[in-house]
C-alpha cells in the first residue's frame, strides 16, 4: 500500500475489504465452470455426419457457494456507499453474487435470468437509446453476406496452422514485452479457437487461422485481456483489479474489440461471427435447441467444428433443449459502441488520460472516471504496460477527432 493510502483510514479500510473480496471469490470461475468438456464435440459431430444429430449430453456438478455469498454480503455491508472505493466494492459484490447464483443453477433455465442480469440480452438497446444489440447484429450480418469474400485478397484466404501461429504470436509478444511474459501454448482440449489468461494464451491445436487472426489475437486477447490482468497484479491497494469480475465484461470485450478496430485488425468476417452469436442467443432464448443453433452457424458458412464451438458458447450452463441462453456474447457490439463513445467523450473533454486508466486493471468505464483522482494522487498504480495505440496519444487523438467530425455528416442527405 502506498504512503498516501496508508495515511487515509477510509482508503485503508476499503483496501482491507478488497483483500477479503479477492479471497471470497476464488472459487467463482464463471467461464471455466460453465464451459463444456472437449469430449462433447466428437460424438455430436459424428451424429451429424450420420445424418441423425443427437443433442449433446452435458452434466454439471452441483455447487454451493453459501459461504462465499455470506462473505460477500459482509463486505458490502462494511463498504461506504459514499466513497468511490465503497461504490466499486459494492458493485463488485453484487456482480459476484449474481455469478454465484448462476453457478448454483447450472443445468437449469434459471441461468438465463442470471446471465441477462450480468451481461444483458439481445433486445437491450445500444448506448444512447440506439438500436438493440440484435438489430445491430442483423446490420453486420447483412453487410457481410452482401460482400462475402469479395474483399479478401488471395493471400488472406490461405489458412495458418496453430503451430505456425504459435511461433508468430510468441515472437510478437516477446518483442512487445521485451521478455517472455506471456506464453503461447497449443491445447488439444480447447473447444474455442483461442483463450487468454494473464500469462498464457492458448490456441486449439487442430484449429486453422486466417491472416487477420494473428493481429486480432495479439490486440484483443494479449494486449487487452492479458495486459489488464498483468497491470492489475501491480495494484497493491486493489488486487481485485486483476480479476475478471462479471461486471467488467462489457467494458473488457468492448475495449478489446475497439483495439481491433482502431489498429485495423478487425474485418467484416469477424464482425459477422460476433453478430451471428447474438442472433443465435436470441434464437435459443426463443426456444431453439442446440441442433437448430448449430445448423444456423453451419448454414452461415462455419465449418462443423466452429459451428459446434459457437453453439456451445450459447448453451453454456443452460438446457440444450432451448428456452434459455448464456448471453455473454451480447456484450461485444454494445461494449464496442460504449468504449468508442467513451474515448470520444474523453477527447472532447480533454481527459484522454482517463482512457489510459482503463488499462491499469480490469474495470468499467465508470470505474475509470470514479477512480481517476486515486490514480492522479498516486494511490493506485498507473498501467505498467500500454498498447502502442494508447500510448501514442497524437495518433489516437487524430482518429477520434475524425470520428467526432464524421458523425456530423448526414449520409441520408448525401444519398438524397
């Protein structure tokens, strides 16, 4: 704890509560405990190949997080609702308590309700009372279908093996950190194509990757998800900033997708994949079962392995017979718009420094603003590592300034 923090009783009190929070949530590994074992994929794909698809059989263990929830409730009671750290802790406690309720309900439709509270739903409006996430998804799906492969250069259509991408990404990361800070590993048991932790980025051994995947994994997974975890570990006052609290998911995924966008790493097929998941979540909540959702991804052009991976993301924790969904993937588009809007607001208000605080740990957009005085006073540590696009303030300001101006152009007037 810094000298400034130690001399402030309120800060010291909330720092002690934060340490208790980190201890209380150790077993609440939301994505790990909701994910399916890799062994569920092969039997399903064999049944599809035979022309008689059978619903996957997924058994979830029973969990009891009563002790953790009591510990969380005690932390919330002790936190000062008038202090920025107290607000941060109380909101974090609420998020973790919902996660505990979700994990205790695995295998039932109750997971859908908890998930919607944590991550939102396809019907939820975008920031500024804009279209719903589902409507936005439909927009990108339509554009992707119209363009399809017309924009891909021949060299972009050559797939890269996981082993080759491992070497490429490891070199990229070692160069960025000037050391072996994050290891890139091959994992034959992974259902998703890739997954990132603080010090490890895993690639599914059997997966094939596009030319865009290397940049997307570097900017999205490594330089946002892993980097914010690493910077959060530098926080002696608030170690919970290293944790992937469910409440920070929309900002984390929005920030990571914004990183793809502003570095030119995102492509229309990536936006299509994100959008297909949102539509699939809406389908599952309306009653579509796993087979119907799998067929939806398959008909959209995904190979069987990827269609299975995409469908299992939708059905994590809920019955495969339909009527509910794990709604996490609705946050990508909503988070992207929120983060983009936040960066533009900070430029307009001459507070771009606040954008950098987002990388000092895993936090929400509101946290970055509320905790800014603690960063400025040296109570919280600044980010040790920053992605190049953030540290180069002039380039970031130029891109945002153009975005602010371009928004004033009325396309309907031009077309008319």
